């Protein structure tokens, strides 16, 4: 990823977080943290990774993807890009994975 693309991804992450916390009316969307964002080099598509403390991750993902058009429109207003990428929200499983690995290590330590 080029430096320009990384900068755009960082700006998009920050703006999406602000949009979710300040502009969204859906309370579910306010309980989301954006953890990462990858954007195509041609800026047509962005994959937005998120985490939430809510139990129903699939519901949150569905709500985010349904609101993607609204978020994209608000993003276009806040960023000065020729075109705003299409957004796809994906639950970030890295924390869950890390916790699972940690619990396995703890079990191994207990058995010793």
C-alpha cells in the first residue's frame, strides 16, 4: 500500500469513527470501534474492520453494511476525495482469536 493510500485509509478510519459516534441515529452503530481499514489502490473499495462488545456480531455487521450508503455519503462530505470508496464492514476476529490462544496457553500451563 502506498503512503498516499495509507494516509487515506487512516483519514477514512477516523472519519467513520466520528460518523458512527456523532451522526448515526442507530444505537447499535454507536457501540462499534473501527480497528482497521484497507482500501484498494484505485480507491473504489474499502474493507472496514470493526469490533463491538455486543453479543450479536452478525446483527452489528448487518446493520453496518445496511448503513454503508449513509456512512459513505457522510464520508464524502468530510473527506476531499474525487470518489469515495464503496464500504464493506467486516467483524475483526483478531481479538477473539488472541483470547482463544491465551486461554489455550493458560490450560497448558495449568496441566504442567
